[in-house]
C-alpha cells in the first residue's frame, strides 16, 4: 500500500510542479508582452481547475507523447493565448459574446496576422488530437466536464453563479475588468462576465419594467424647436495631432481651416479607446452611456424594434432621418441597429450592398480598404442638395460615419503623398500615417463645411471623433507623446466641432458622447448650452434606467 502511494506521489508531484511552473512561465511571458498578468489569488480561483482538467487530458494521451504534460496543457494554453492576444491587440478583456465579432475582427486585421494565427492554433490543435487515444475519450470528456459544468451554471442560473463568485472573491466587484481578470483568472472571469450579461438580458427582456418618460419630453421639446437641418458627422479615429505635445512643429503644417477653428474645438469623453466605434455611435445617438450590460457592443442586441433615441425623437417631431455609413452593413449589426434607431433611410456604399439603392460609392483602389472622407462628403453634399431642392420641405437629420482613419491607416500615397514628415527615430510609422491622414481629412472637412454653409447656411453641424486611433503600445504611446496630460482618462477624450448658422460654436469644459444629443437639442432651442452643466441633469441612477429602457426596447 505504502509503495503504491509513494509511486502515485512520485508521478503526481512532478506533474503538479510542471503545470504550476508552466502557469508561472506563461504569465511571465504575458507580463513581458503586456498581456494579462495573474495575481496570486488565481492559484486559489483557477489553478485547481487547470490541474483537474489537465490531469484528465494527461492520462487521455499516449504514454509515448513527447512533453506529455505540456501537450496536455494545450487546451488551456490556447484559451489563455486567445484572451491575451485579444487584450494586447485591443486593450480590453475578451468576453464570450465577442465570438460574434470574430468575422469583423479578421476582416480588418492584416492578412499575415490572420494566416499566422490560424496556422499556429491549427498546429497546436492537431498536436493535441494526434496524441489523443480514442479508447480514452472518456478521460477527455472528464477533462472538459469541470469547464462545461461551470459554464452551465454561469449561463443557465446566472444569478446564483454571480452570488457564489462574489462570495468567494469580493475583488470580482472591482470596476476594472483587467483587475477582475488578473485576480480571479481568465476562465472564471470570462464566465462571470457572461453570467452578468445573461442576468441583465433576462431582466431587460420585459420592457414594461423599464418605462421612460424621455421620448414624449424630447419630442415635445423638438416640436417647438427650430426646424433646421441637422448634420452629425462621426469620424473614425479623428485624432488632432497638435494635442500630442511632443510632436514638434505640427501646428504650422496644418491647413488654414484647422488654424481658424482649432482654438474653438470641444472635448468629449468617448466610451471606448482605440476601437469599437458602435459604442461611440450608441452614446451619441441614444443619449445614454454604453454600459455593456447585455453585450460588449450594444448594437449587437438590436433586433430592428423601435427604440427611444435621437433619430426617433427628431422623426416624431417632423424631421426626415437619414443614416449613411461608409463601410460594410454586416459590421456590428448596423442595419438592424439603424432600423431600430428609426432612421427613415439607411445607406451603405453600392459596393457593399449592390442589391439596394444607394447614392454613393467608395471609389477605392484595389489595395485600399477604407473610403476617403472627402469622397464621402462630396457625394453626401449632392444628396443634401437634392433634398433641399426637392418639394419635400421636411428638415433633414443627416447622420454620417466616415471610416478613413481606420487602422491600419493605409492610404493611396500617389493621391495623398506625405505632407508632414516626423522624425521616425522617435516616432513610429503609424503616427506618420495618422498625422498625414489627419491633414487630408481636415482639407476634406474644410471643403465640406464651407460648401454646407453655402447650400445649407442655417444648419446645425456636429463633427466628432469616435475614439483615438489604436497604435502599438496603445495608451503608453499617448503617455509618451504627452497627450492631454491634464485630463483624467485622457485616452478617452476626443475632439468635436459644433457649427450653428454657419458659425463655429465655442464650447467649454469636457462633455460626454452621451450628452451630444442634449447638446444638439439645446442648440435647436433657446438654451444653446456651451457647458455640460447647462444640459439636463441626470445621475447614475437616471442614466442606468434610461439605458435599460433603450436596450429593453431594442431587444423586442
């Protein structure tokens, strides 16, 4: 008996040590690559789960397998790698619901990255399956059973799962997703996020529980407002490089239009940094913060059912509401989202939706992925002019999203050669591309605004950035280049310009993107707010209730 116990310990202890050391080594590598670093608490929360499932996988493999322990860890290593690569690329923690975004993600990632990642993940999966003994499939299933069981609890009885995790680890309640994951483990936290989402979906699936008086109030306010055309232009990654204090001589290289309006630009806090444009759109259009209670992207839960947002309020008050998007309709469920927002007409480029009528085309060269803002503006102006000349005298709500600044910031250098040269010994080529893109975008914006002032002189125009552009190093790069050092959460602060009756409006202090609808309404009425304090006051409870009403309506 003692010999048997000694023999088992002789095999078990080296296995446990190898797994733990591999876990430590992986997290050390994650630290070096700026991924998610494990806190000591993970040894209590997740390492026992890893040991249990890896032990089953170990005995399901052929005894002759080289590096048997590490091959047995492949499922965990693959999962951890997905979470960390996602964090390194997008500066946010991966959630289960984001599997829905994989097609969009691979569409915008460089081909070489997609190919290399698929080859690597395919090879590791093949290596694991190659050494698996079919007669030990039961052990394989036993290895996955703890994962399946915890996933079952998180999805089907989310409230109980949330309570158990919060009891075991109070740190799961910290507001920072990185800290939640670092302290509680990637798998435990992934399921916790999914349980919170499922619980919220169950709660919000009953819109009668979330009544909102805002729709009638906003519509009545707009009924007596000035019925002028409203243009909202959301620009992808529209960074003002002059706000990077360590980029010398940028201001003098900018177009004259920039120099005229730059001192009067406004500042607004976006819900996102570096990606997830629909979150910024949601806040701008729906007048509520993007709380991510049901999805990492609120637009993804829209079914086309009508919601109470700015386009709906304007429509009910007599405006014709039109949405124009310069990229693919399949991205982030935008067709259903725009339909639910109650746009009368929704347009995507002819190349992306050939079976539908559209007033514009991308005019892209074969190797360029994202449409130039100037080409979009020109065709949109023609659309606006046609509306002004038509017998239909409805005021127009003209919402437009331009995508030219999208990562990886590749442009046609024959058409748009470098105008601004940076010292590349200090600043990378990404910033060189972003700065030159901004120059050409500002040239296009100058033409667009000036022409709109000619054909539509009494209109109200908002130009706003969705988020800052992503770069290698993400927030560290902005810190290095001294971007808005006096602002808290500076990487979420973006610029906007507001024009009313052909004059630029100089706002003060820092707004939120979810306040833009109120700002628009105030300049259609007599209040004409210049500061956030002038806008309707809403505390966190009000904002949460308004959010729940929007989402519960969108889910129907």
